[in-house]
């Protein structure tokens, strides 16, 4: 019964979405405010309905209702509660339901917080959201219904893939989807602006917070996924240039370009049609990502034929959304007049360079990800495009980008002075140079690129600090004056500096990955392994019984120069239901480096295979990503996004002046 | 074999069938000569485990990856150079086994594409700058009456 309620709610949501994609659009064209307002109520009710459907599916999972096909295929009564809940989106149908849940959440948020938007723009934005929703509700109801019943119901379910039975599953996909789907708002704003034929600073100011929110979520989502891979795999890799990873990375790259180009639209009224295009491309890439992962073309183009209904539907949806929006763009964009002029060497110019490099990088990832599929589809040779390709093409694009990030904010709007900017960066350059020399001295004969990477990170880090101290006139004005300047800097400025610092931290972590050391040995209890100055002693092994697995847990005492550092307990788990082992690694982190142990069955009874890694700076990769997202959130909290604040502040200022006197 | 895939959107695990996390090179496969073993690792790191998604044979625990690792070591022990070993394996399994696709007819677009895109983008930007400079730009249109009244409304918002 409850599953049917969920199904019914989803059908109702579909009809509301159809209503939402038509009435407000017609209303906006005819200036009928009643029709325009329809979008708000449908968006809010839609969210309530999809939330109900989602709750219904979750209920089926928690109560282990195996008469629901989706639950029977992906859950098991003995599974811990956390994985029953996160298992809802650990499969195709459920994750699509999460997708539309988040889509309707964003739609409702636009309806709710969009009070300061002109009525026509809000109506059109919601209409476009409605169209996207219509497509995806249809997709779920026609090809991927999570509420399908199974008669007769089995005694128990098939369980969830043990790799997915991890807290990572609970948080990684929701964040990833918040990012993917969040870009739909930027897309809707772009299409609405094209229909309206008007893009101005106000438009950029409205669209930027949504884009920023989606970008933060995607940043966190990707970082979480990478970290999850790192601690689960058993050998400490954290990025593989795997198609599924690339699928989430492409929208991130273009989305990053978008939040930067929108600044130019907002501040200088330039780059308008380019920004619109980026908004369309960002969400299109989110859809392509969904398509790549969902349709099964990744394994091979032939897998596409296994489930043609699904694949064809997504492909069609993709064609309509991307083709339609690009056609609209081709027709309307030429009418968008560019605003402020600027010299190539200027803040705007720097942001154009940022966009050029990020877009090329995204195109490179796109090419590398889809080229094998493309070749295969046209009957060409079968090739693999792995990490060496991306190292050879993507990394060279990132080096000038990271180098330019330090200088860009130093340039003035309209016409900048690059020489003066570089002069103000001389300490940053000196710091980077010293770091390079020291690293070279310590790591003589090591990888050269890694040394340069660390130097680049230092350059960026010091460059951001230099820009900040410039802004508050540190040491050039009395300290009290600098302090006042620091307090009055807008949060979005702090957001930018912090996000750029985060990038520096990540770059350092990525570069330092080259200096990891490893030991892969067959060990027996009592053995001792030396690694990077650590002494790792195998104390013994114990057998444990988990709720739905058995586990062999090793105990290792780590000492350095005779003093105890840590006791580490890597586990080897076995899931009898799926007849599948997993590895629970043990990681001892100092935030400056990780010691990483993974245990595996050995070649003979009593023998174990121990993989021990020492990874300097590796935690910085995710710490840096976290700092980047933090910068984005800080910028998001900037008061100027909320119109009307200026008036309030202006009124308060005289009062403060009186109080001070 | 699904590895990173599974993490990145779960589905992978469902689509490709589940396997445990990769467990890379095994201690008993290794060669006694450290120099030879280092070369073997270097080669393994660029060969694809054919039944996996973008996974090197050095990282994969699939049986096929194991066989390939052993094969690489056999060739090296027999006195082959690195390139001879790779050529031996490519002859058997095709270019598909190479994670770094060779530069040839079918992959020219792949290898030179990024550079071409960058150049097109750069040239496009320069042309755009030039054209803007020549044509100049009109002043933004003055506010319409509707916008003016909205602006006034916004500025006074929050007074209540």
C-alpha cells in the first residue's frame, strides 16, 4: 500500500511538472500574473510529493518489504539500519528518485526564495525547471519504477554490494547529486534569460548564489568520493580518471569556469552570452554524466543494447535538453549586447584566461572519456585511455591556471598592470623558489614535476596572502586601519581568498603523492616491517563476527625510533551473502602524512599479505577541497546576495556614527 | 574490478557485477632482482587489466591481471627489454591493453585534440578582443519605467 502511495505521488508530481512547464511560460508571455504565479505553488507541492514518494521507498527499505522488487534486489533484513537507509540510493531506480527529489528541492527553493526576482523571470525559470522535471519523472515512471511489486515476495533480499556498505554511500551520492542537479537552476536561469532576451548584472547576481551552492556541493561530493575510494581500495589510490569519476569532474570544471565568468557579468556587464553558454554546458555535462553512468555505455557501447529502453530514453532526453537549449542559444544569444570594455591585461582578462583553460581542460577530459566509446561505435580500433593520457594533457593545462590564480586578483578591473602585480608577488615567488630548492635538496633525484608542483602550491598560497595583505594595507597603514579594512572586507572576498588557498593546499597534496613509499610483504604474526622510518610489528590476528559479515582483524603496533606511534587494526571482511571479501584499511594520519595498512589473505594458511604505504601530504588533497568548499559557502553567506541590505546598512550607518561619537 | 567506479556512482557495481577491491601485485609474484622488479612494476603500471575499467594490472586482483603480471616478469627474466616486453603483450592483446594509447591514425584526434581546442579557444579570444575594440560598445540602455519603480521598491524594501 505504501509503495503504491509513493508511485501515485510520483505520477501526480509528473502532472504538476507538465503544468509548471506550460502555464507560467504562457503567463509570462502574456503578462498574466495569475498564470505566472502557478509555478510557485506547483514547485512547492511537487517537492512535497516527491518527498512523499522518497519516504515511501525508504519505508519499504527500513521495514524490509521484499514485495517491492527494488528492495528485494538491493536490500537484506540482516543489513545494518544505516545501509538500509543509504541503500535506497545505492541502486539505479532509487538513485534516480534521489535525483528528482533534489531537482524538486531546488525548484521549491527557487519558488520560496525567489521573492526578489521579477515575476516574469521567476515564472520562466520555474517553467524550465518543470520541463526538466517532466523528462525525469517520465524516465522513472516509464523505465525505472522503484515501486514495482514482486509477486510472490521472497523470504529475504539479495543484499547490497559490500563495497557500498560504507558510511561513504550515505553522504557521497547526496552531495554529488546536490551539485549535479543544483546546476539545473543555473541552466533554467540561462534559458529563461534567453527567452526574455535580457541578461544584466542583476541576472548574474541572482544566478550566482545558486551556482555557487551547487559548486560547493559538487566539490564536497567529488572529494568525498575520492576519499572513499582512497580508504576502501586497499592500495591508497584516490583518483583514477575513470569514466564515472570524469562524469562528475567535467561539470565541476565548467561550473568552476561559470562561477568566475558570472563575476564579470555582475561587475562589468561583459561576457554575457559566454556565461549563458557555460550555464547550459555545465548542466548538459551533468546530464551527460548521468547518461554515461546510467545507460551502461561505459562498459561498452554494446551494453547499451542490453537495456535499450533506458538508454534510448536518456539519449533522447539529452538530445532534447542540450539540442533545444543550444538552438535557443544560437537564435537569441547574438542579440545579447556586450557591456563594459576591458583590456586583455585586466581582472576580466584574467578571468577570461581562467575560463579558456578550464573549458579546454573540461574538453580534454570529455575527449579522453568518450573517445574509446566513439571509436568503438564507428567500428574503429579498441583503445584504452587511461591515466597516462590525462597526465600528459590535463596537467599541462592546470599548471598555467594555478600560476595565474595568484596574479589574477592582483589586477585591476578594465586595465591592469601585470608588472606591478608581479612585483607585489615577489615574496611569493621567493617563497616558492626556496621551497623548490629545499625540496630538491631533500628529494634529490626524485620526480621533478612533483617538486615544481609543490613550488607552484607555495607560489599560490603566498600569492593569496600577498593579495589579502595588499587589500587591507597590512604594514603600509597603521595596524588599526588594517584591522578595520579586514573587518569590512565583504565575505565574498574572503570566500575567494579561502577557496584559492584551498586550491594551493590540494595542489601540494597532489604533487607530494609522488613521494609515497610502499612495502608489500607476506607476513606472519610476530613479523616486523620497516617503512619510511616506521617499524610496523604484526602482533596478531583475531576473528570477529559482524552483523552480516565475518572479519579477520590484524593488530599492528607502529613505532618510530623506539617510541610507540599508533596501534593499527586493518581488517579483512567476508560477506557470505555475496561471497565477497572487502578490505577495511587502517589509516594513521598526522594530517601531514598518512600511514596506510591493508591486510589481505596470504598464499598459505597463517600467511597474510600486508600492504603498507607511507603517503606524505596526502590528506591535504581532501583538506584543500574542503577549504575550497568552505570558501564557496562563505561567499554564499555574503549579505549582498540579499537585495535590500544596502538600504538597511545605509540607514544604520548614521546611527553607528552617532554611537561612536 | 569495479574499484573507483563503485565509489563514484554505485551503479557501476550493479552494472558490471561486483568484485572485491583491487589487491595489486602479490608478494609471491615478485622477482628477486630489485632492478628487474622495478622495471616490471613500471611496465605493469601502464598496462590495462583487460577485464577491468581503466585499472592497471598492477592494481587489479583479477586473475587475468595476475597472469599478465607473471607474463611481464617472464619476458623480463628472459632478457627482453621494456619495449620488447610491451611489444610482446601488445601483439597478443592489441592496443586495448595500453593505458596510454599509441599515437597513430585512429588516435590523432585524441592526442592533438586538447592542443587544437586550446589554440582555437585562444585564437577565438584574440579575435573577439580585436572585434570588440573596433566596433566599440553601446552604452547600456537606460532603465525602463517598470525597472525604475522596481528599483525604488527594492531600495525601500526592509523598511517595514
